[in-house]
């Protein structure tokens, strides 16, 4: 009986050993093609890495050119997407551009800032799920007279909050399913409170009347919908809880404009006013929520323009601070006839360096127009990192 038991035990052991050997052989014969083996741009290993240096922004024109990824002077890419381009239905997602961008960034060792914009880019199907929309007419940059019309969701409504939080969860789930993606991200901007860009801001123009463009009073639209300053902070806090949980090893970003141009002047009683302190309350809430991994940036860095005091205030409190170049550098006219002066961009960079620029976001055409200035900024950041 003992000999029989020993024989059965030996037979089972041999079967198990052969099974393991076969599984190992199959894995070697059919390797999974992925980013495994490519060093993570931020060092990997669930490591919180401070976003520093130059990041090139992916704009509304689509994927970044290959020369951006290949540039040795660029530390990372700022990958910004519109929500409606990714989530085309409640349970339908298109990750094709997203995955292509991430794969290129990782293969070239670039760090990633990630942003998805809601606001005017809220998917149309969301409004069929009980989310109210508000319609705005807005004068374009510097009130040149051209009007833009768009809708934004009532962001504090329960249906919207649920759908945005669900999207953040789906986004993180997809990223975690791809080797190397989460490790490459240094900074995420997913506030959910947007107009037409990545800044945490809302439509707030008041009776701009230029040529054929009349905006009306945005404050009145918000007040009628029930907007109150406290709703901005409380809703952001809800979203931030989810973002912080889903992206535990990334800095949490807030892109901001000047305090007077970020939010509609409606007071706590729903009355129209000429001032609000939402900007200050947002920053206070953010630093309390993420005392050790908050990043705040101002999105209009110029050569001679002033930089907002809140950047220095945040920097003095230990917050990572940065800038995005002003819109004049998106598509410089001088690029057409090759007359761009590197000193123009150098002056903007120096303005940022003097005012606590841990990182600066630039545009892909900036690399072509001002290559000398880009190399200069890279060298300056190298000095700081030593």
C-alpha cells in the first residue's frame, strides 16, 4: 500500500513539473509586446516624481509630431484630451490616440502630464442622462470680435458628478491595464470644472459687445441655474477624492488663470456681484487636500507680462509651480518666413525662472520657431537639477 501511494505521489509530481516547464516555454515563444523593459520616465516603482523641465502640449490639432518625442531638449509631454473624443458612449471608449501618444512618450523616455477636459467637451450623450446644459456665447481671446458658442454642464448636479467620477475610474482602469503607463505620469489635471480649456475656470464674461459679438451676462446664466461659489469648492473636493485615490503616485494639478477672470461673480445668495474669492478658496482647498503632491500652474507666461502673486504664494508653501506659454507662441507668424528671434522666447523663459517655474509647458511649433531658446531653457533646468 505504501509503495502504491509513493508511486501515485511521484506521478503527480512529474505531471506538475512538466506543466510548469510547458507554460514557461510558451511564454518565451510568444512574448507579449508591450512597454515592459522600457525604463519608466519617472523611475517607476510607484515613485512620486516632481514634474520639472519643459513639457510640450498636445493641442486640439491632434497627436504631437514625432520630432517632439525625439527632441533631447524636452523632458515630457502634456497630453490633453477632450472628454467627448475618448468616451463616445456611456460604455464606449476610443483609446486609439491616447494609447499611441502614451506608447511614443514611453518609448522615448518622456514624462507625461495628463489632462482630460470636460466643460464644452462634455459628450452629448451625457445630457441624455439627466445633466442640464447651459449655453454661452463667448468672445475669443482679447475680445477680437469673433464669437464662440458652446454648452457646458451644470457640474454640481448629481448626475454629472456621478458620470465624471465614473469616467475617472475608467481612465485609471485603462491606464493600469497598460504596462508602463501609470509609471510615466507625473501630473494629472482632471478637475471636471472647465469651460473650453484645461484651466479650472468657467464662462464669466459680462456683456462684451464687439462688432457682431454680444456675449450677454454670463453671471445671470449661472445665477439662474443655481450657481453658488461654495459649489465649486465642494464639487472639486468630491472629484479630487477620486483622482487622489485612482492616481496615488502622481502630482495633482490645477491650471489657473488670473483670479478675476476665472469664475462668474455671483455671491453666496445668488446675487450678481463684482467680486468673488473662489480662486483663493480653491487653492486653499487644494493644498489641504494634497499638501505633498499639489502642482499649480498659470497659463499665460509672457516675456514682459506680470506673473500672478498666487504662484509665489503656492511655491512658498511647498507647492510645485509652473507656467504655460502665452497663446502668441502657439503658432508664431515669424515661423512662416523663418524670422523668429530666440531672445523673444528666452525673455519669457527668464520671466518664468525668476518666478518659480518648476516646469513650463510649451507648444510643438515653439520647438521649430525658437530652437535656440528651447536649448537655453533645457540648460537652465539642468543647472537647477544638479
